C-alpha cells in the first residue's frame, strides 16, 4: 500500500470546495438562460454552447492536465487552474456574449483540473481512506451541482444578472484562499535519471484494460448528459407539463446523492462493487425502459426518475473509484483519469446532439438507444470488476 503523502490539514476542505466548483459554474447557467437572452441578447443558436464548451474543453484538456500534474505537481496545477476558473467566472459578469463565451471556455479548463487530479490527490494522500475521501468529494460536487440550477433561477428573479453570477461565483474565490496551504505540500513526479529509475508501468494509453475503464466513464457520461438534456422533452410528449417534467429531472439528479456515500463504502469488497454495477444496469435500463410505456402516472414517473438517478449516481461514483482502484499510484490515477475523461467527455458532447437528431424521428428510438448504451455500460463495468488493476 502506498505511504500517504504529508499534507495540509485544510486539504479535505480544499478538495470539497474544488468539487463544488466542478459543477456549480456549469449547472447554474440553465437557470440564468432566460435572463441571459433578455439582458445580453444571447441568441438561442448559441445557448447550447454554454454546456457544450466545457464538455469539449474537458475532452481536449484532460490529458494535458494529467501531464502538467506529473511535471509541476498536482497541488500547484490545481491552483493555477482555479485561478483560470475564477477569472472565467467573473468574465461572465461582463454583460456581453463574447465575455460569456470566453469566460465559459476558461471555466471549462479550470473545472477539468478537479476532474482529472482530485482522484490522484485522494490516491496519494488518503490511500487508507479512499472511500471516505471520495464520498466527501463526490457528494459535495453532486449536491451543489444539483442545487445550482434552481438556486440561480431564484436569485435571478430578484437580483440583476451580473450580481447573481458574481455571488454564485464567489465560492471560486474562497477556494483560492483555502487551497493556498496545500501548495507547501506539492509533489511533482520524481525525475528519472540513469541512476534512479522508479518502477513504472506502460502508458495507460497502451493498456487495453484502461480503454475499458475509459468506455465505462464515457458511456455513463453519454447516457447521463443525453437524458439530462432531453428527458424533459420526452416526458412532455408523455403528457406531463413543462414544470412537472423539470421537477422530475430534478428528482433524477437528487436521487444520485446517496450513491456518493454508498458506492465508495461498498466498493471495498468485490460483492459490494458487483452490487453497484448491478445498480447501474437496473437503474439506467429499468428506468429508461419504463418511460417507453405508453401511459403512466406522475407517481410512476417519480419512481422511474429515482431509478435513473440511482443508476447515474452509481455509474459516476464507480467511475471515480475505478480511477483509484485500478492504478498503483497517484500519477497513474491522474493519467487514467485524464485519458478516460478526454475520450469520455468527447463522447458525452456528441450524445445530446445525436439523441436530439434521432428525436426528430422518434423519441422511442432515442430511449431504445439509451437502453443499448446502458447495457454496454454495464458490460464495461463487469469487465473492469474482473481485474484488480488495469495492468493485470
């Protein structure tokens, strides 16, 4: 087992704040979309970019951030990226379309440092408490992310747009202060010389099992973001009002929160990991299949969205656990995380577009496609589960 790195007593709080900054800058924007269109004249044709830009940024930047973490240390790399995130957040306070898009681009880069490097920080600093540290990290991210959309809409109804964005972005400034003590404990990769060659494994990009982990992460992101985007529309075609459909999607998001605790806790055993993989399959496949029913009540719709939330929560948290469980040190964790999120978010960015195009033909076809992807996701989870690390 790896020896824990010496670290600041503020590391856990810093990681939780990084986690909140990984979702809130993105999830708060849908609730502000109407205000953006009225205040700065954001055209509908560009509104989708507010979500797409970060996803594409994740795909491009993830391998680079993993490399920078090795060279300069995870703690310093995260801090520099947090600075970019704060700059991007407050660029969006300026009421122009150009500053909104540029700020969103910088936010995408800043957010991705947490996506890629926090699992590595957990691996290095809490090797005997990975489940607890991962729970704190994912629960903070999912809770604040779930609340972000509704909170931003409430604030925007009472405050000017710029003030709303500035207040919601303040947590990024707090994160900059809290993360400072961690810079003293920065750990770049050791320099390899002729007299010192640390034990290394092949690049994760050349490791077949790393591609299975990548497939698992990519498929869970594709199914989740595609359903998040189009489920309100699909539910509307099933006879639910716009408000009811939106509330049902919120139920789906909140239902994943308990899994942020259950997955890391149960994944210490093979039986627990198997149960969580089963939850992914039952949740995604069962929840999606239920929506194919021609008629169902609101209470049944709540149950189906709970199933989808359980499936998505289990899938995302398992993906994070796989990054730490399937590698032998923090740098390998960052490499695997960067690889999986690069390809995974590229896939996720394409999913809503594909589902939207197919939806013009038949929403039932979209649901069957989601079931197919969910089955592949479950299969990928089973294949990862069968080996202790990607190098076995």
